[in-house]
């Protein structure tokens, strides 16, 4: 069990992340005292997608190659269409997701973010949700898809869209405080 005030949480993203789906968890978890870092495939800043155009940027703390999953208590994957579509083609990003899933630590993905869970083969036989447009992808990957604000199955947290961010962040906090989750093989 880890108190949120001493938790280390990793967000993975690249250019094209949905602004609110990165910013809200980043800011809310930091307000609660968590040490939140952002990893990407490149150093420097990454740019958000905000509504129908490019938005602001956030600084990257480390690249995927520099991340050791053992140093973090949880992983957060923001959505948007661009971000997870690019990340699921990056072997380092997918391997990082697999490492977190295998560790039993909480893994949280929102909107199109569960595409990385699909790529990591982490949803087979597990309850999950996502943005409605990728529900067929989720089902084809073996997920037991449901239309709910937030769904948790053995520490894998999924959510649908920005409107669900309060429930998504609350579930991340709860899962971090619960600690590692025993998981059956996907």
C-alpha cells in the first residue's frame, strides 16, 4: 500500500495527447502530493491536441528508454486519437505498458489510451471501457467492454472521455493506495 502523497506516477504521452486527459491527472495527482513524471519517445516538450487544433505543451521528464517501471507506483495513459495511435507503434512504449501490467501496479488508460492495452495484450478476459469508437477494437482484443465512466479489473483502470476525468482520477488514487494487484494472465 502506498499513500498518494508518497506515490510516484508515470504518464506516457507524445505529441497529440488530449490536453485535458493529460493535464487533469497531472495537476490533480500533484495537488494530492504525488510525484508525477512524463515520459515520451523524445526529450523536450510534447504538444497537446485541444478540441480541433494544437494546444499547449508540457515538458518531458524522460524518454521511454530511461524509465524503469520498478521506480513508479502507477502508469497513466492519456488518450486523444493521435497520442495512443502513435505510441502503440513504438516498441519501447508497448514494452513499458507490458512491464507495468506484469508488475501488478495500477495501469490507467482513458479515451483512446486503451489502444496501448490492446497492443500489449492486457485486456483479454478483463472488463474495460474506452471511447465508444474503439469498442470494437477492445472487444476484438478480448475485453469485456462496457459503457461506464470508469471500469477497473485487477488494477487496470479504463475510462471513456474527458467528462469522466473526476471518476478516473479518483480511481487512480484508490488503486495506488491499494498497492499491487494480483492479475491472472491476459
